[in-house]
């Protein structure tokens, strides 16, 4: 039972499961016990606790450090690449590891200083349930890495394929000979976009089903590592706290369950998804920090008015201890957020990723807090302001700008990127698609926007607005109009201090810069093009794509 047998596996496809795809995916891996469940149990091989789930899965956990040292499904060993185990962070070190069986559940508990980690197996299931309780920052990040042997799955999400010959940034971004870039950072997905990640051969699927991220940080739109493949194997991640481009302080407490799930090739059972998973069987296991569903509450809103129906809206709850979110119904804005820990939360309504309403809501154990219709004031949405011209739209993202989609899964130097330079003409019909999503001091600072004004517009002062979604090294826009009027250098808003624009993330703190341009700055000829030059100001950063930079949400000149 404790041995590992390697067998060739027919390789087909790599799949990144998403919330959108979940409704159509084949649902396999039932939770019911199977006929082979009589073998359910555990043994001790001296170095590891060996758990047989009574289905097709046998796994081992080190008695020394709590690493997952073996993951055998239907006789094939999946665990391990580069001589590394699967584990919390990059491995915890010497820990106290114990095991207990309670009826049809086996729980392995790992204690490493103030951090506690758990593995649970259920009779007849090909799943491993995991929880991680981090009480402080003695362990810097919070992640679990499932390390998978090379050659078992193909990779057709290639942008996280990390074996490329040339390192171009730090030690984690690479370039192929054809100029395409690769990094484990390039996931494409926000946390809110997926329920599970993994691979399938068509006959075997290996997945990590994410938790609800209630004790994570960064909100629903945070982007981080999900998976990667390299010459010596692949990794699947559950990232619970990661400092890269992080907008919030670290939260502490119990995270989970998240699930390592094997299937016969299809998607993991929807019953495992964070929105549906109930773990009443875990209520009495003694997991540190565990809060049962009966001690949680719910927030429901009857609707949201003042929405722009062209955009999806998200409702978020957050305080220093926990975070949650849910989608607002497109027809009327109804929302429901369940399994919320008791407490008082800031409620935020997002248009796309732009906060357009904030309030406060109290959640009680076992209760539902029902909110009357939320009205978004017209002034809270910058798109409602009358503009002479506008490039992009106000949604908290650089969506629609040049290279915006590519930048969630490639480095700005990637051969697939369109030129970062080039000027923009208002009225051309290509204002947004021609304007680069990112601006850098060393790369494209000084980009020019050409525009015309009527006689009435020339006679008046106007407010120019530039919205940004994040900044690197305090990069912020300074503007020059018609080479005669120059704005002051604005103060930098609070933004993450780490890399962002080069690691697939534009998500920082949305901020709007405003500039009061006097009438004297405009050209008096209505047939002539005025010029707006946008520079990136900062004394920080290094060079090229690591020079000071910023991501653009929208630019407009108000009437």
C-alpha cells in the first residue's frame, strides 16, 4: 500500500478550470463511498503516515515536517519534481505531526511554531482536504504547492511554461528564442475567475480546488501564481497570502478547506467548490480556528440601482479579519454572500474593478442581514461626468487599451506586444486601442494625444483626469499642454511597493489624478490640433520596464 508504482500515462491536454466553465464541465469524482472503501485507513511506515482513502488514492505525509511525500492515484505516483515534496510555502522544517481517525475521516495535524496545517481524507473519496492556520508573519507568505512529476501532463497553457533559455528579469521571467516570454506569474486569472486549476490527460485529472480565501488578502481581483510547468515537473498553487503587488495587509487565521482532487479526467465535482462546499463532517475534528456554518451569517441585497448595464458588478465585504465577495445579478443587482464570519464589514460595490459605492454592514452568527436597494450616486461613477473627449472608460482596469489583455500573461518585452510608443488622435475611432495600457519613464514617457476644441471650449478652463490602476516605483503622470503649460508633479498615491506591470498584474489601488488646465493653454485655432503630452514622473525605479511606470484606467477632458 505504501509503495510507488510508475506507469506511463497517455497525455492529452492541460486545463485551467474557471468559474465560467464550471456550469458546462463534466462533474465527476463523487463524494459517495465506493465499493473499495473497506480498505480505508492509515499505517505508519516509520517516516510517513500512509493514508489509503479506500478509493483509488493513497498518499503519504512526512512525520518529520508535514510534507506530502507521495501521491499515488490508480497505481501511478504523481508527487514530486526536482527532488521536492508538496508542502506549505517551500517546506516548513521540523514539525510536530500527528494523525487520528474518527469514523470515516482521517485527520493529519502539522504544527510548526505558531502555524498549524491539516490534511483530511474521507472514506471512498479521491480527495485530500487541506486547511492552513497562520497566526502571525513568522512564515512570510501562505501558499500550498502541489509538485507534480514531469511527463504526466501536457501543457497547453504555455505562458506559465518556465523552461525557456534566457532569464530577462529577476530569476523568474524567461524568454524563448522566438521572443515569447514565460513565467510562473502569468496566470491570466483573477481569484474571482476560477474555482479550480489543474491538468487532465482525458482519463486522469489532477486539480486544486481553491478555498473561499476569506483570510487571504487582495480581494476578488487579485492575481497571483496558479500553476507552472518546467523541465522537471509542474506545480499547482493555492495562494492564500502573497506579497507581490499586494494591496492589503496580511490577514491571519484558518484558511480552507482547499482540496487536492483526482478524477477520471473530468472537472472536479462542483460539490467541492468553495461556494458549495460544506464540511459538517469536520465540525468536531478540533481544527484550530475552525468556524462551523451554523456560526456564520449571510448578507443579501435586494438590488442595486444606478448601474451601467454594460458592466458586471461585484459586491465585496472586507475588514481586517476576513474578506468575501459575490456577483450582483445583471437584471437588478440582487446579491447574496454566504458563510460570512460574524463582524462589521465595509461593503463595496465595484463596477468592473472600480469602487463606486461603499457602506457598512453587520453580520451575525446564524442570521441573514438583508439590505434595501443600494443606490449608486451618479457622481460616484466618473463615466457619468460630461466629457469633451474620453479615452477608455472608467471601470478600474486597463481593458481595451493597447496590449492590455496580453499583459496578464506576458512580459512587456514580449514579441507579441504591439509597440509601446505611438501617438493618439482623438476622433480617429482608435483612441483607446492605440493608447498603451502601461506607461514607463524609460519606455514611452511623453506619449502625445492630439485633439481639437470648439471656440466655446477654447474660451474656458477644463479639468483633465487620468485614472490609474496601479503604479511601480511611484510612477505618476505629469502633463504638458501645447508645450506651453506644464502641470505640477503630483504626489504619488499609495500603491504596492513590489513588481506589478511585469508580472501579469495591473491590480493596485485605483486613483484619479486631476489637472486644472487654464483657458490660456489652448490653441485659439479651432482647426488646429492641441497636444497633450503625458510623462511619467518619478526618481525611483531602475531602467526599461522596471523604470517608474503606471497602468491606465481612463483619460478624459471634462466639458
